[in-house]
C-alpha cells in the first residue's frame, strides 16, 4: 500500500535524502519515494511523510537513516559490466601495473571500487587479475600485488557482497560458464565465490560525501554509474576528492554514459578498446 506524498512533504524528504547520501531527486520522482518508502512510513507508526521525516531527523541511532538510504539506493549491477573497461584493464593497465610491481615502483597496486553494490564489480576485477596472471606468468599481480577496496553506502548490498554467494539470476547477468566453473562452487541453489578471489577484496560502508582521507591513495578508481544520481555541485566536489586520492598518473573509470565535462579539469581523457577513461593530470 502506497501513501500519497504532498509536495511540501516531498521537498522535505528529498532534501533529507540528498543531505544524507547525495542522491538528488527531480521533481517528477514523487512516485519513487511513495513506492520505496510507504511501507517504512507505516512500519514506523507514522500517518504521513511529514511525521516520517521528523522521526528520521530525530533518530540519533541512524538506523532509520540507513534504512531510508538503503531503500533509495539503486543497486543495479552485473558481472564485467559494459566489458570495455575490463578490456582496458587487461590490455593496458594490468601490463603497466605488473611492470611497476616488478620494478619496485609501487609496493602494491591499490584499486577502489566505489559504490560497489553487491560486489560484482570488485570481484570481477579480482577474477580478471587472476586470469591475467595465469595467462602472462605474472604471479606478483595476485600474490599481494593488488589491494581492492570496495565501498558502498548500502548495508544490505554490502551484506551480500561480503558473503559472495549469488543466486542463479545474479550469475546469469554477465558471468560466463567458463569463469563460473573456475571460480564458483554450487551451494544449494546459490553459487559461492572461492576464497582466493574473496580475500582480494576488502569491503566497508562508506558515504561518498565524507572525506576520502581514511581510505588512503589509489592507482585506479572505478566509480561507475553512480554520479548520475548526484547534483552538479556534488559531482564537482566528488571528482575533486578523487583527483586528490589518486596517486600521480592514477586512473579513473566512469560509467559509459557519464562524462567529466563541466565538472573537472583535473584529468586527461584517454581512449582504448572503444572505452573512454581518465588519467590524473600531471601538474
């Protein structure tokens, strides 16, 4: 049962959501709030969205806030999404990373999968690293050479990601039978990722509005298909923080429909394997 939301209530809830997680809702998104939050309004004993807003604002435990953010977050993901970025990793970046490791230019390569959802992106990177290491005799890439940090604001998405157990529908989205047979074991009606890949990824809850200092510096940031939900000001701030978090010459991948135009001049645009990506500009 959906509860109708009045315009003034919509403005309050929209403001709250943007403040808490950065998602900027357009004026025509009233249906989205009604469909995703109505049940929560009733479960919290509220008669309308205004009461619900007040309850959320006064929730010192942040539990209700986390549930609201969880409900409003789009956890759309799949294995090896769009494919082209992974081709660039395989043909351009992994060879460079291996060379840097062998020449002791870096103690390890640090990769950040931001807004990782239920884990398919960081695990895809880990699988690809293993495949590359086997094909090119590059054991240093996977024997502690890569550290993958994966973050998301959604606690429910991270719960799935950390368990690395996926149902048949999730596995059918981008996962080839060959890769599945090598890296997953059947577990009832689900499929469990093996520990070798699982241990490559460290998951943590993180709000992209916060300071990135605690995360450290990175050689590659994958922040794909998330900034499209943010306001222009937030995007500018986000890309500025990413530029600061990247090591000199570090790389960044956005979603296929995303662009830095008008938001940042801290990166050079590169192209390989039909994929556009970015490198931190040397100053």
